[in-house]
């Protein structure tokens, strides 16, 4: 009897966990018979799961896609919690003139109907391969893809370990730096100026004004905070708008006004394109690129850039005042600017020519290709973070070696070298 009603795919509902995001998966019902089939989908927890459509009528030799969405949660649910969550698929043969309003009464009648239970799986990795019913050559193809996924998972794990070690090293170096009496470039410069300013002024090497200017410009970029990521990466999809997020972080105790400009405002939309960052806060900016049919050439993209401008502002600055703030001659020298280049990635690789025409295998391979694409982006992001961490470690080690703990002679030489030109 179950074969008459057709297939239900997949045999279990697998959700890929993402913190604080709704997660979804698709359920396919297939009618292989020459009769109409009415169906209903029930869940043990209707407040947690949303099923659309949760009932309907399948025509002969047709398929229905059902989207099952789980509400967002902060941490991944435990196995003990998920094991009690199930779905029940009910199906019964119906007449051709059956309507959606009549389905409930049909299932409440004593007529026999087919039922199938599906369990729920929530994982943070690619689901295990389903049993393939296709030929050996198709199995070999999917096996290669699975092998690549396993290797990439291992690579991500290794990068996470390296990143953790780098963060621990940075933390130790910062502790050592604070113990030696130096608090970054600003602290070091102030210490040098206090100790040697009088002697150097007497010898004609430095004046008080040039000291303040150099100290200010060396520390301006750090005071404004971070811009992440270092480049804007868009995932190409034909005839669809592409978006990516940009984060501005304020590490200062002052208000910061910002503006985002683009070389091609007709092609890129930035929201918000200007604003005010409160002390110790973060602002997310969405950059959207207009849809195009084919992947743009590298020569075209290389000239497309975004410019981030930032300047310190007063607490009572409004959005209407921002433009005048950046156009003011007084603030011109204090504007911090950073350019970001654009990258458009065709992350979903071209599908390998299938030796079999099985739709099941093609769909499965396409899903795995998307998963590989997301993992590649994850690896790219981890590599960027690791590079930034290594650069931070290198700078901290340089600051440690130049912290002024190796005698006055070395400090004198450093200052003479820096300021001799200005005094001349």
C-alpha cells in the first residue's frame, strides 16, 4: 500500500544549525499513481516548527515540495531534546473534486490512510550520505564530493586551532606589554617625550609642536576602531541581487561620524551610507550589488572600490550635519579613510557532467556543491583572521623590543633619527 502512495524524501528531516537564525529543510512528496492523493503534515511541536503547506492534494504523477522551518535558538539543541520531536505524514486517496476545506473531514473518517513518521536531526555539519540506489559510477562521483567535504572540515578544524593559539599568544603579549610599563604606541611616545623632550629641544632636534603632530597621526587609525572585512566579497548568482555585510567598530570613548562612498553608486547600494557610532559600539552596513546575467570579469571589478571615511564628532551631531562635518576645512586633516576592494566569487562550482540522468543524484550533488561553497568561504574568512592575528603578534613583538627597556642610548638614537629632518 505504501508503494501506491509514492515516495517521501528524505527519510529524516536534517537541519543545519546556525546560531540565532531560523533553519529550514525541504520535504518532497511524490505521487506515482494515477489517482489523486490528499496529505497532511503534523508535528509534535507546532510552536517550534512551521510547515508550509501543511496539507494539500497531489495530482497523479506529480510532486509537492514542503518547507519545514525551525525557530531560531542561541545554542545547538541536545540529542535528548530532539529525539522527542517528530513529524507525521498522513496520505489518503481522494476524488478529483476534493478541495482543501474537505481534507480534514477526509482524515477524520474511518477510511484507511497511509502514515509515516519522520525523525528530526540537527547538525552543524553536512548530513551523512543517503543510501544511493543509482549505478556504481554515480556512487563514485558522490563519494569524491564527500571526500572533499571531509578534507575541508578537517582544514577548518585546523585553522580554528591555529587561530585559538594566535589569540592566546596575543593575550600573553598584551599582558607582558602592560607589565613593562608601555601601553601601546601612544603610551610609548608620551614616555619618550616626557623623558627626553627637554634635552632634545636644547640640542635643536625637536620642537613641542612636531612631537604632538607625529604622536597624533600615529595613533589616529587605532582610535577609530576596526573595519571588517578587509574586502567586500559577493557571491554571484545569475539575475539576482548580491549582498554582503560590512562592520564598523568604535573602540574609542568618543562619538564617530562615518560616510561610505562607492566608485559606482548606480551599481552598488549602501544602507546606511552615513551615520554616527556611539562609544564602544558596532554598526552593520549592508552593501547590495545590482543583478547581472553573467559573472563580471576581473578587469571590470578591479576598478570598483568603496571608501570608508570617519571623523570624531560631538555628542549632539545629527545625520543632517554629517556632510558639513566632512566638508569642513577644520576636520580635513583628522578624517580617517580606508579603501575596500570588491571581489565577486562564483563559489558554486560548475556541476560535473553526470554519467547518469538520475534527478536524485543531480539534486544531491548540487546540494553538496553549495555546502562546499559555504565551507570555502568559511576557510577564506579563517585565513583572513589568522593573517590579521599574525600581523598583530608581529607588531606586539616589535613594540615589546622597542619598549624602552634597553637603555637610554637606544632611545636617544631613535628620537634623533626621527626628528633630525624636521629640526633641519
